[in-house]
């Protein structure tokens, strides 16, 4: 809206002493009020994004608790420290390189080339809140990988892979599918892949597949933990030491996912179709995204509960927690563009995918203490396919404006173009992570920097690498404290 002196002055009437000056004064006041509304809009959207970033960052605590509970007590200090270092090292490398590679436009379709060290920030396109939010995503991908190689990996290997993943591997993938310049981004108006681009709204592929596949190669190259499979090849359960920490971590991740998925809108104060004053806008889409996220996770949890009960004969809380997270990982791609009923289908199939991947892992003697590769890689890939099948056309047009009528879900009457784009996404992510993280883990293995010695593994990394156990017991002789012998007393 604008105020024009030339248009306003004639309406002030012939009795006005100086109509032009009066019109100028009124327009200046009107412009000042209008600018305040613009400032308020920026402040609301920035605050929304910052709080979403805080929620996503809280997922690091969830990862830490989940990992700690899923490993044996003798490795608790080690896995907790790696989670802290994922965030710390990831922060520096994403600041120096990662954000620029991911979002530094204008650039080519492969990699960004501006904003190194946040130079020239803030800009018209990005503020510091954008960096913080995207950093929280980057360290989430690194945290996924940490779980796959837990209990047997040298600490230096964690630092090397985490820095490389957050500083280069993950940012390139996020540039492809999220940056306006990316070759497969739905925001690349000049060159849309198959006329649609890839709809991976919050990162079933960009975050979860990248972290899961990286973890897969790390665990595959260094091999299973000692005792995970017996001499006949039969799987032996190496249970984590605390189901309580697993449940705590799961709920923290659930809480953080409300920043992960709804927060990916980046702004909340946005009307649809240019119509103001109505009850429906982006704030409604944010709410719908939170609902679809919730329903997918809940359905996956219940499906896993009964599925594992049929297979094993037990009600296992750890399996249910992993199933819940698998549902969240799957819905992350399409959470903003599907109906709530479709999210239930997503969660149901995600649980079956996770159960199937775990069965294959045992068959091929693959050991992942957190089931991270199966959960994030397998369920993430299903989420990409699910979105291509169930994305609703009207939601796609609202969330990705600028090209009305773009291809949407196959089962929703949108044709097969979106499905083709999503199959390509799965293939290129798998190929990229294979070509980068696979050789890195292999080099670390060859230089004997990847896996700890068998003696250290048997004793526990807390004792051999971190100066002592995470839990201190006064009656534990290994801590140098022994119970005194109590002599019987003789009454007189």
C-alpha cells in the first residue's frame, strides 16, 4: 500500500490552506505506520525461525540421551562426548564453509559460493536466524551418523567425519534440493526438474538419508561390535544399559521435531493467494504440518509395538521408540503437503520398512547400535516416495508458489513426474554420500584411525579412552573403593 500526495491533495477541499503540505504530512504518517507493520512482520518471522532453531537444537540433547541409553554403560562417556563434539565442531565448520556451500547464491546448481564465514550477512535473502536454523539441521545429520558407529570408533574419527559431513557433504545436498539455485530445488523457477522439482520439505532425504547412509558406510567398513554375532552367525542382543534414557531421548526428539518440520516454513506471517483478513494462511499450514508429523509418529509407534510383539513375543519399549522416530523421519519430506489421513499411511509403512531393514541387517551381519542407518536411511527413503504419491495439489501450490498447477502426488491425480524426480533424489543422495563418506571411512580404516583395539573395546571406551566410567559406584572395586568388613559384635 502507498500514499500519493497528488492523489490525496484534491480530496482535502478548497478550504484547506495548503493542501499539498497537508497531504504530504498525512502520507508521511501513513508511511510510518506502514513501515512499522513491515518491521513487525520481519520481527515475527525472525522470532518464529529462531524459536524453531532452538527446538531443533534441543534434538541434540535427545540424540545424546537416546545414544547413551542404547549403548552399554561402559561406553556412555564416549557417546555423550561425541554428541557434544558434533554440535561444537559442526558449528565452526558450518560457519566457515557449510552455510556458503548450501545457500551462497547466486551460484550454480551444484554448490553455493557466497557467505563464507557469514561475510555480507545479513542480506535481503538471509539473516543470522537462517544460519542458526540451518546449522541445527546440519549437526542433526552428523548426530545420526554417530549412533551407527557407536561403541567401537576412535574419537579422532568422529572429529574428522563430523567436520567433513557438516562442512561439505551435507551442505552440497541441501543446496541441490533447498537452495533457489539448486538443480533439483522446487524454488528454482528457471529450471524445474520434471516441471516440479523435489519436494523434500524438511529433509527426509537431505538430512535423514544423508546421515543414515553415512552411518551405514562407517558401520559397514569397521564391522560389528565384538560379541554381536556368535561363531555361527546368529545375532546376539547387546542391549543398551538404560531404557529410561532411551525414552527420555525419544520424547526430547519428538518435542524438537515440532521445530524441525513446522519450522521449515521459515516464516509464519504469510497469507495465501494475496488475501488478507482471513482465517487461513501459512499459520494454518504450520499447524497442519505439526498434526501430520504427530500422526505419522504415533502410527509408526503402535505398528512397531504390535509388529514386534508378533515377531518376538515381547512388548519392547526400545523398539517402539525407534518405530516412532522412523515415522517422524518418513513424514519429514511431505509433512507440509499431505492430508492428516495420509500421514497415518506414512507412519504405518515406515514401521514395516524399519522392521524389514532390521531383519536384513541381522541376516547380513550388519551392526548398528542405534538402528540409525535403517531408521533414517530406510524410513527417509520411504518418506521421499510417500510424498511423491500423496502430495496434494492445492497444498503444493500454496507451499511452493510461483508455478500453479505443478505436478503433485501420483495417487492424488498429479501424474508421475514428481515420483520420477523423487526417485532421482534417492539415487543421487545415495551416490553422493557413497562417493564422499565411503572413501573417507575407508581411508580412516586403512590408516588405523577408525576402530579401537579389541582390548579397549572389551574393557569399554570410558575406562580406556576417557579416564573413567560415567557412573560412579562407591562399592565398585574398580574405582578404588571397597566395602569394609563388618565384624559381629559380642554383647556382654
